[in-house]
């Protein structure tokens, strides 16, 4: 049985018993007779044998086997041959041959950045860790590659990361102007990583601004209209990235006057408005982009995303329903069947903002189940691999499965679900309150009874008039617990949160993840786990506000409590015992007086409402760089603590962020939504817009 041979070889390989795997594969190949030419299964086995030899450190034997079987055309995957051969030659120190092999790979696929980086390493340059001494050599290597493959942009782009000063400006000018002339929509996304260097950011701004003046309609001679349009598009993204949303909107207004039928302008305008704190206006702009091409699934999904962000869940579902199965119970149900983590995340976040925690929790747990399904599907894949002999991809897949929960969707869902579980623990009556039906007034009860009576009478009359009424059975929902009531009713919310977070412990090193780890552990009175989480936070950033407030929290919890010496010693290393909490906080605020995150975090930990209010209103000081996200968190904190100064804070935020609408009253926001919807109704049909 061929499958049993391969299963045994794979088992030995995964068990790191390379010699035994080598023997099994050698014995298996010896049993094969009359193998047809270009047989894929045989080719996969030979490649897998080379892989086993390489991982066991027998590089010379692996290269010999690879060359022998590739020359006889028994290995048919030419790309795999080239990559494996180049890698083996590099490991064997045969630099000249390895360079030739990597040059051949670059010629074949000049856009593959990994080939270029590996080739540069052979010449003594690590592109990912450049120093002042290695930059000239890196530029020399990349320039040589650029001449070899003039149609490939990867060497040119990598050179921008390496170059500095005037050298960078000259190269960036050629690269950016070429992209603008060709109308590359993704040019800014390509250039944006360079903004981490302030000098490069300023150089890019100067280049594009001068180019804008040169191609404007008022220039002499005027530039190409399309070039001018994409230059405006780039500049709008640039200013939005820097936080100047007003300037970005001005540039977009000019671009829309120039070309009102380009969807990218409306989607960018939606992004700018969202950053400016105007989610409803952003949703309407994304919807205008969708109307320009009703058959574009991407634009439809973008519009739905912005409607979710604006809290208009039904409008988002309606848009998604244009591309989902018509016989599905709902658009959301179809997208859940398709395991769309993007939909589940957006819908869950929207429900959470609406206070519908059951619906939100069901969406987030839906993402957790998606990854459980991915894990369970391994068992089907094991059998498939043995039938189809796709053992090389299988080896990569096994490694991928070990880190599958590093996916951003799982991390976001795990954190969001854990925060809901924490609320359920901290507010014991919350679950009952959320699932209980709203109390009806006497008038509502009478109206409901009357409607039920009228419906029964109408059904009886229609039966008499038309004979036997056709029975229409309502299709039962295939989704258990559609409102998340069972999830909310769990008796062990902390255990549920811990179970979801556990896979992240060895995979993710992020401050927000370890902060939630602490929150769950300390409530479960797992103080060693809580201290471990604080130590990981401190290792990431000792000055992070998430760490500061949790240090205060842990000291308060263990004060007067029997805990192990390890816990007290570890806490003392982070928070000296001879320093009072008030002094610790005062010193922290002095160091971070201009950080809105730090101020808001300390306000959340404040024992009195007056102290919290004083800290939060200090966010409006000139030296504090307050942003909309932190302002909304501060407003939510005042609302949560039932501050009488909540409206005063909202009004101050409204004055501070002139483009924002999220700080306005609910009535004012509804009025603005109606105005936008009325404006949408007045828009011409899609074909009329295109014709215009």
C-alpha cells in the first residue's frame, strides 16, 4: 500500500527521526516499477525526500538527489527545483553557483522580494538589518538587479528603504512620479511604510507637492488630467495619514469636481470622514462609491463595513444581501456559512456598541468556532494528503496549524469576547437584564392584543372566502441561540474567557492581549498568572498605561490577602512597596502629562469621580495631543460613571473636533443622517452618473 509507506515516512519526519524517514523513502522508491513520465505523485515523493535530507543537515546528499532527478525530468515542479537548489547551494557555501541560481529565480519572478533579499545576503547584505556601512553595498546590489529586470519594481522599492538623504530624494522622485503618471492606485500604500522615517516623509511630501504644481491645469503647459487626478488622490491620503483631515477633504473635493465617477475617491473620502469622527457621513460616501458600480462586490463590502461602523446594522445587512444567496435565512447567515471573519468582526463590534452583548458575543464566538473548524479539518486533510501525495504542502500546513490562531481575526474576536465575559462577571445581573423582554406599557399591551385578534379574524375571513388556506410553514432557524442568550447565561464567564485566550499565550506578544490575560486571571484569583501577565507587559513597555493601572489594581487586591511570596516579590519588583499608590500615580502622570492614553487610563483607575473628571477635562490642555478615539473612550468613561459633567465634556469635544459628529446629541445625529439620506435619494442613477 503506497499510502502506508508515505504515512510512515511522514510520521518519522514529523518525529524528527530523519534517518528512518530517509530509509523508508529510499525503500519505497525502490519498489516502484514502470513510473510514467511527468508523474506528479512520484515527483512529490522525490521532492519530499530532498526536503527530509535538507532538514537532517545532509545538504550535499539533498543537492545530489535533486540534481539527478531534475535532470531526468522526474521532478516536474520547476519552481520548487530552482528554489530548493538555490537554498542548498547557499547552505553549502557554493556562493557563485547560488548567485546564479538566485539570479535565475529573479529573472523568472522579479516581483518576489524574498528572492532579492536572499540574493543580497549572499553578497553580504541583510536588507532587513541595514547599517550605515552596508547601505552603499545594498544600493549597488539593488541597482544591478534593477538593470537586470527593468520591468520589476521590487528592487527599486527596496532601494527606497535603504537610501538616505539626497540619494533617497532622487530615487523617490523617479519612483513616485512614475507611479503617478501610470495612475497606480496603491502607490501611497506602497510608500506609506517609509513615513516611519520623518526625513523621508518630509521628502515625499515635498516631491508630490512640487509635482502637483507641475501637473495642475493652471501649469504651463498643463499636465495630463489623469496624472493630476492621481496626484490629488495621493496627497489626500498623505494629509489624512498625518491627521489633517480638513486638508484631505479639500483635496478630495477638488478631485471629485475634476472626476466625479472614480469610486476610489469616494472610498477614500469615507476613510477620511471615519478618521475625522463622522461615521454616518463616511457610510454615505462609501455608498456613493457602491452606486457607481453596482456589480462590484468589493465596493459593496466596503459600504457595508462603513454602515456597520456607523451602527446602522440593518442598512449594512441590506447591502450585503445584494451578493448573498437569496434562499438563505438572512445575509448574515449566508456569510456565517461562508466563514467570513470580516463580517463576523464588523457585525459583532456594531452590536457591542449598540449594547446588544448577546448578539455581539455570538458573532465573536462564531469566529472562535471558525478556527476550531480549521483545526478539526486537519483530520480530513491527513487522509487527503496520503491519497494525493501532496506531502510537501502538507509539511508547511502542519507548521501553519501550530500558529493559526495568530490570525488577526482570532485575536480581535478573543479579546472582544473576553471583555464581554469580564462584564458578565463584574455585573452579575447583566445577563438577565439583557435577555429579558422590555417591559410593556398598558397601551402597548392593549395594542398587541388587538393586533393579534385582528390577525386571527383576518385569517378566518380569508379561509371562508378562498376555501382551504395553503399551509405555509415557517422555516425554523438553523442557528441555535440567534440572540446569544445561552452564551450570556453561562455560569462560568471567566472560565470561558480563559479558554478562548489560552491559545494566544505562546503565540502573541501584544500589550492589549496580556492586559486581558491579567484581567481574567486576577478575577479568577490566579495571582501567579496575573503577575506573569504584568511581567510580559513590562517587558513590552514599562511605561504603558495598561500596565500602570493594573499594577495599582493588583496592589489593591493583594493588600491584606494571603498570597505566595513569589507574587509579592514579583509585584515589588514592578511596584516598590515603599512607594504609595498616590505617589506612584503622580510620578507617572508627570512623566506622561501630554499622553491622552495615560491620562485616560489613570482617570479610569481613580477612586473618586471628581478626581476622574479633573483628569479627563485636563485632556483639553494645549500640550495634550488628544485624538478622537481617546476622547470617545473618555466620554464613555464619564457616561459609565454617571458624571453630571458628561454633556459638558461632549460639547468640548464637539468644539475640538469640528468635522466630527459622534459627540453631538442623538437627535442631532439622526437629523444629519436624514439629511444625508435625502441627498442620496436626489443622486442620479448610476448610468446617468457614468454618462456625465
